[in-house]
C-alpha cells in the first residue's frame, strides 16, 4: 500500500471501525530500521550493551532491529503504562514489569516505539540510572517533538512525525493494530444515523 492510502479498517468485532491513513510504509520503515542498525553497529563496535525493550509497543521494532545488530548484546524487557485507555497522556508512569537481570556497569540502550511528551522516557532513564549502568542511551522509532513536556536527549530516532495519534508496527489503540506492518494515523469513523 502506498503512503497516504486511506482504508477503513475493522480490527475486530469489539473495536470501533477506524479510518487508517498510511503515514509510513513497510518499505520506508524497514529501510530506516536498517540505517539505524548500521549506525548502532558502528557506535557499539567492541562493546556489549543491554538492549532494554519497552513493552508492549517496542517489540516489533526491537525484533527487526536486533537481528541486524552485529555486536554481542543481551536483551531485557520493561513494561510501563502511561496512558491507560486514554489517547492523551495522563502524565503518570507506572512500572508494570521490571528487568529480569542487573544492568550495573553495563551500557544500556533503551528502545522506545514513540516519544511523545517525553514523560515515559524521562521516568525510564531516571529509573535505570539508579541501577548504576555505565551509560544510558535512547533509541526511538518515532518522535513527536510538538508534544514535548520533558526535553530528554534522544540519541537515535527513526522518524520525526507530526502530532497525530498513530498505530501499527507495534503501536496500538486499545490494544489493536500492533500487527500492521506499516504505520498509520487513526480516526474513528462516526456512524451516520
Ligand atoms: P510519552 O510519555 O508521552 O512520551 O508517551 C510515550 C508512550 O505513549 C509511548 O511509549 C506509547 O505507548 C504511547 N503513545 C504516544 N503516542 C502514541 C501514538 O501516537 N500511538 C500509540 N501510542 C502512543
Ligand atoms: Mg510505549
């Protein structure tokens, strides 16, 4: 499907019908992920970092990215909730799943799906720093600078996007659409009566 293509999409019987407008195609995403992997492979040559994948949204990005990283690494997972069921940030971050192993004295690379207000990544960086890693860097697939509340330095970013809610490639709306291979903006279709 080409960028900009609009498709009504019924995710599941329980999800409201949405109109999806493709923002980033599968090919565009794959190309950028490969570029990020090449950059990371240069920057982490000779080191042995821990990649911290932030669930759930980053699992697709992490899966594609780490298979192209050519250096020794281990992977850990954290899950945080910041939005609950709302589409706008609550400003509160709750740690729901913690690391299984210590990151003390390790280089940490935090993998995020999207940085919006920056509140989640700010919380995660502070939380990880308290565990005495030798370094914490941030890599995000998407970045929405317009919504920034906390200015957290982003070491690696895939795409800068406008302030629109997006789904696909791991990103969800009420748990749906993570399986789309592309990224799309989402609008609810209001039924005419
Ligand atoms: P922040 O704390 O506002 O930076 O938000 C970060 C988190 O909010 C991300 O990890 C996502 O889980 C969620 N989020 C922000 N924008 C979007 C979006 O456009 N689509 C889906 N989830 C989003
Ligand atoms: Mg997330």
